[in-house]
C-alpha cells in the first residue's frame, strides 16, 4: 500500500479563473472562447508522463447573467447550467474539458466563486460529471469539486499550493456556504426553495437589481467593477432614468456593511464568533459618489447622508421599518439622485461621466501586478505561513507578488473583456468625447467596443479592449517549484507568454 498524503500531489498545476460563461449572445462578457478551448488542450498535453491538474478557480459560470429572476437558481439549477454548457459560444470549451478528463493522470478541479454558487448543488455537480465523463467512473473520478469555501490545496514538488476564489474576504460578494448546504439538502430531499427564503449578498443584489437592467442598453457596464468606490455616481450618470432603482443601492450598501461584520475569519479557523463591527466598515458619501461628483452636491453634507445610512441600517428587517431588505427605498436616496440629476444637467452628461470615471480611477493601480490590493491583504493575512503559493481570482486583476521567505501570491486575472481607461482619454471633455460617443451614443455595442482604439498616455492608438487572458502555472523545474503568471495568446494552443516567474528556494 502506498503512503497516505494529506493533500494530492502533482507535477504541474495550472490555474485560471473568472471565465464567466453565461448570458445570451450580446449579453456575454467572455470573448476568447476558442482561445480558452485551445489552452485547455495545451494544458492536457503538458508533462505527458506526469500528474497534471487544471484548477478552475471560481466564476466558471455566470448564472447571474442568465434570464432568471431569482438570486439563486435553486429550483432550476440544472436547466440553467445545462443551457450555458449547450450555448454554441461555450460548447467547444466543454468539449475540450471532456477530452481533458479522458486523459490518464489529469485532474480537473472546480472551485466555487460568487457568480456560480449553483456548483455547490449535488444535481449540478452530477450534470457536470455527466457532460464531461458520461457514466465512466474512472473519468468522473478525475473531476474534483471544492464548494464549501475551503479552497483547493495540493503539493507541486515540495511546495504547498492553495487556491481560493477570493470572494471569501469580500463583504460585497462572500458566500454563505452554510446556506448553500441547506439548499443542497432541500434538493436531495425533493423540496423547493421559496424565493423569499434566500437572502443574497450585496454584490448579487447589485447585479440582479441594478446592473442587468442597465446592461440591456449599455452592454459594457459590467466590464467595469461597479461595486467599487464612486460606482454609484457612474451608474447614475450613464442613465439618470434608473435613479429610483439605483436608490435601492443604499439598502444594498446596508447589506454590504452587515456582511463586513461577518467576513473576517471566513478563510481561517481562528474562531467561530462573528467579528464585531469596526470603523473600516462604515460607508460614506465619498465612497458612494466620489469627490468629483460630490463637489457638485455641496448642499448635501457627508454627515447628513451618513446619519441616514446608519438609520437605514438599523431599521433593516424590523417590522414597520420604512425600508425593507429588498424593495424599500431610503429618502436620502431620492434626495441625492434628484440633486445628482440636476448637477448632470448643469455640467453636461459627457462631463459628468468623465468626472465620475476620474473618481473611479483616482490613484489607479488596477493593472499593476505588484499592487497589494485588498484581496491580497486579506487573503494572505488569513493563510498560514506554511503555504508557499497562494492563488486567487475574483478581482479580474492579475497579480504576481513576492511575499518574502520564498512565499508567493498570484491572482490569475480573468478571461472576460477588460476595458482600460487612460489618463489621455479622461484628460478633458474634448479628449473624452470619442469615448462618450462609443459608450453612450452608440449604446456601447460590443462589436464596436471590440474594434475601438484610443490614444494612450504616450499618444499611441491602442485597443480599448485589452487582449489579455491570464493563467498561473506551478511546475517543478530542476527540482524546484516554479510559479509563473502567464498570458495566453492567439488560439491558445501555443506556449503562453511568461509575464513573471518566481522560484521557491
């Protein structure tokens, strides 16, 4: 009998995340489907005699982009996921994943994200197994699911590798795995989940209640990160007619604040008591609107709005409260957006949007692979020092950061379109006009966005959509574990472009 090992061991582990398969044509944000299929084929051919794992590190599906009115597709999860698999845009990817698990010494790992929580359900897992391996027990054994928030841990050589999506430390988007387990029990017991029984996180509410409606007209909107600071004013500027809907963001923010009290310790086993509130979870008008836009609302003071937000948070869920958890509105919301609409009219819609985007991108280090963003800070704080390589996703922003002591952090980025605003594009109203014409007057047609070019800060014409699809690989070379941040290019079948390499000493 061979020796027992606590975690599996591989000769190579390849990690991608945030694929976001979902939505109907014209509503899809995954662009490089053929490239992804080619990359899966490339991974399958690596280390022919060795053990190789492909880790899909969360948000493989995007069920929130599907035509489903529920926050979670509990009662029709199989139908929703099967539609995505069969969509002509994505079916080639599933064909290659099926070929992958047919190969000996290959393991396919699904880690849950926050856009594909249905993967936690037993009938969806069986559907995935059936689509990829039929009833072949050996091939099915090569498919591994990590859906309890524990991530996926393994060894590559003598290096310990830990993969987690990263939403576990995000108060907007963290999963309540205990509730997902309850839904799974319902499914197995032949019961249904009533819509009013499920309490979505703030990020899910933002997508379903606000973003999907706006996306019907402005298809590019979720290529940005709308839950970030100054996003509220950006959304309002794009379409002031949705102000009443966006007013609900104030109650959504209340959900985010409450989640922030719970999210600390979500990755670790330090204790089981909920974290106490602290100052970092306070939401201010600066965070919601950004300084450029707030300057146009001088008649509304920060303290007034903060007091109203705090009062709303205290009332959430109480009988007779003036706002309820889903559909209620906050008087401050209408007040702010009435005045915001007036401010937009005064400065012009194009200038208002430019200012909102400048707030959004202030001190921007979005594409700096060394930036120690909040996901890096919170995940690394929660993970033990005996982990050599930490790999996350979730933010859509690739990272490659040495942590010291021969430990390293990667974020595997995304496979969806990425829009990049440059300083030159946002310099003034005149320089922003071509961008505004594309995003607003042309309603942000995806094909037009794919073909658009604008000047960067060097005066060069560059594509608006970045040609960047990322992966992380951990391999053994010359007896040492080596981690790489990679860009997958062309049709995905060739050797990736190495962006950064770290060698564990």
